[in-house]
C-alpha cells in the first residue's frame, strides 16, 4: 500500500521522509496513526487476484488541513530537529499552493494505480467508490488536484465528469497544480407524509 500511495506524490514524500526509503517508511507509519492524510481509516485499496492494484486516500474537505498537518507533525517526529524548519515551511507552502475545493466536498488526497494494472478501470472504480462515500455522507462535491503536467490523470478526471475548479501557478518547489471538482447529483427529496 505504501508504494502505491508514494506514487501519488513521490517528491513530497521524499522531502518529508528524507528520501525514497524514508518516504515509504513515513507512509507506513502514518497509516497506523489516526490523524494523518494517509491514515488507515481514509485509505481504500483495490486488490485483483490477491495483488494490490490501486489505492486512494480520501476524506471530507473539512478534515483536509488538519490531516495534512498531522502528516507534517508526524514527519517532524521522525526527522532530526534541524530538518523541522524546512518541513514546517514546506507544509505551509503546500497549504497555500493547493487548490481549495468547496467545504461541502469529499476530497481525494491521493489516487494511484499499480503500473501492472493501469488502463484496466482501477482508478475509475476508486473514483466511483469515492462518489458513493461522498453521497453517503451527504456531501455535494468530489474534489481532487494534480500537477498541471500530469496529462494522463487530467484526461482521466475530465472523462469521469470532473471540471477544472481552480488552477494554481508553480510555487517552487511545488509545481503548478490543477484542482478538479465534480458536482454530485442532488439527492431526491424525502417523501412527504400523506395528509390525514
């Protein structure tokens, strides 16, 4: 699972974890914590024939900032104190640079498919599952973001009904980002009681 979530932001996990191995270990340890954007309760995986095919981390947008900072604090605990200022600075930059979805959104923080299972519907299945989770929570939007240069992901999201909600220019070391949103169907009105 950690290797798949790592694919969603290798540069970010490398930075926070101090390299690829540290980034993977950070994801594994964050998975066991309840307060991060990689926690067990927000990660959904897809298995095909016993092999991990895809993973997604998703939660209500109202939890996004707290979960992001949960991961930053967790990364700081795992690194030497002289790394803390840079980690905090990167956390602040990420908060500012990331497109802001509607508060009434279910936010997909990470979405990744194993290279062996790409173009087999795994990402689409995870997006459909996120839509069901959003509907179950009574949320009106799905939201996610990706780098502006990730053309494959952008085609996928647009083909799944997402619209560009916001574009953010690069703020080195953070690349240009595109925020996508998808308005979910309005739930049908509750049945009215029959007059007496």
